[in-house]
C-alpha cells in the first residue's frame, strides 16, 4: 500500500520489549492508517446482546468514517449492517441507539426489514429488483453475548477465541442481563496508549485506590502482594495462589486454565486472554465495599463467590464478570489524540434501580478508575509529542503491554500486505 509507506517504515523499527516510534502514537497518518486499514482488518468488540435486547433494538458502532448498525431482528438474531442506504447512500440511523420496527431512510423513505432486506422503494424503474438492494452486511460474531464486528471484506477466522471466551462468559447469562448504566468517556490520548495503559497494573498501586479495594494487581501482569516485594514479578507465586483456589473452582465447575493470548494458526493470533482471578480483601464484587452492587445474582453460583472472571481482547476491549454485575469496555479512536471509551454496567434484567441496585454504587469503582486512567493516558500522550521522546523499555510487569503492541504491529504488517 503505497500511501502508507511511512507507516511501513515505522513498523519496521519495532523491537520487542520497547514502545513504538513517536509517529505511530501521535501522527495524523497513523490515525488514518489505524482507522482505514489496521482496525478494519481485525475483529472489534462492539457491545453485548443486552445493548440490543428486544427485537428492533439497535445501536451504532463507529470506526472512522464507517458506521455499523447492530440490530436485533424479529427472529431474535443480532445482525450488523453498514449505516448507508442502498438508494443514494444516506445515513439510515442518526441517533446512537434506538428501537424501530423497520429501518426507514429519512431521505426518500426506502424501508428495510430488521434483517436488512429492502421492503419498500417507490417508483423505481422496470427491472429494479428489491432483492438486490438490501443493506450491506458487516460480519458479526456473537460470543456468548459479547458482540464482535469486522469491517474486512474477508474477515480473519475467529479461531479458538470463540470457544475459549464462550465457555467462561456463558456462565454469566448475558441474554438475561440489561444495561443499567453506560458511560461514554472521551480520553485525550491516542487509542493505543489507552490500550497500553489497560494492559498493565504497574501503575495501579499509585493511582487506583478504588480499584484495589477488591482487586489485587497480581494476575494483571504482577506477582503476589504477599511476596513482600512489590516490584518483583513471581509467576510461580501467582501460580501457587491460583492453585489454592483451583479445587474450589473445580468443585463449582467454573475452573479453567489461564488463557493468555495464544497463537492460533487457524485464526487471529494472540488476541484473547481469559482469567478467573481471586478477589482481594474478602470482596465478592468489584465495588468500594466489596459487597454485591446488585441484590440479584447473574449466574448459578450466588453472590458469595470471592472471584471474578476477566476477559481481554486485542485490540479494543476488556470485561469483568462479577456475581452480580458485568462491566464491559469498548474502545474506538476518534482522532490521533482522542479516544472513545464506552463503559457499560450490566445487571440482571429483573433488578430494579433504587431497589436492587444503586447506579452510583454500581459504577463507583470503574468511574473513578476510568477517570484516573484517562488522566494517565493523556499525560502519556502529551509527553510522547515531545522532541525528547525516545522509545522506552517496558518493565517485566508490562508483558501484556508488549503483547498488545506486538499484536498491533503484526496485524498492521499483515494488513499492509
Ligand atoms: S437515500 Fe435513502 S431513500 Fe434515498
Ligand atoms: Fe489503570
């Protein structure tokens, strides 16, 4: 791809264990490359089945100039289409989300069924066949309720990410949940820095008092706190800690080994991580007091299990599954230094606001953590714009940052052909 020659040269400067060259983080061309090439070549997390719960519910997922309508049909299936009318191309859906029995273009009122078929188009010439003018589909995968889309003409195989994620996430019955709260936070930083920040807890002790009320930094790239040596990663200590929990998890039927960005030659390489992690300080949920935020459990194992499931996908999501609620995060770039972080808190569909859960309590930990992370990503971005920026070494606690960066570079090189 001639027009991205500079990007190809910058990618070639990549070295393991070291941050990317400056222009890949802060440049206009890198932003165009990311949104027009790299991010269109991979699977992106877009939302959950709870975001389109009833037939006719839809929401938009945006990537650069592309808008995708994700809509639940009358048959209960969730599908994705480009938000562009087959008549003269107008945007069909303008709001961020809604419910419609049919998708009707505001321009000349061509009308589409929820499955994308064109139902009505007035005064078209002889020989015009409605069957040839349905909405253009976008590839979508529903993984136990987590929805992923891919804008490529030939999406890469989903590979083993699907069974690996589905086996654990299906414990949490996403089709029985509702979105209690959704926050859109615009972070003043490049999307890759927001991702890098999510992939390490090297910064957690100093920055996340609310998060660390229920989570320990081990399992997020760091060793056990009881090692007494905060800055030493000890995988064997972490394994011993998990070993102690294993029998209990096996008895409950919720055990699995850590899945850590496996290379999958049948699909996308190294793009999913699935981990059940013990909660800290006796907590049973990721809340300020460690108690459930909602009175209704969302899985078969009640409200007292002191662990939670976490899922991370490259290149744009992470998720935490507690006994009583789920928090999911999707990330999309809006500009070279502007990133949309969408956070959704899901609770049982029967939970009543103000009775079973208090939205302020449900969101307290991650609202605080998101604000802290947004500040850290902004500081990182501003510093990288400096002429004094040099590619820096990741610490041993930042191996998952390196995994993200490696995925980014590999997927970029592949997309450039
Ligand atoms: S552009 Fe949609 S009906 Fe004309
Ligand atoms: Fe953080």
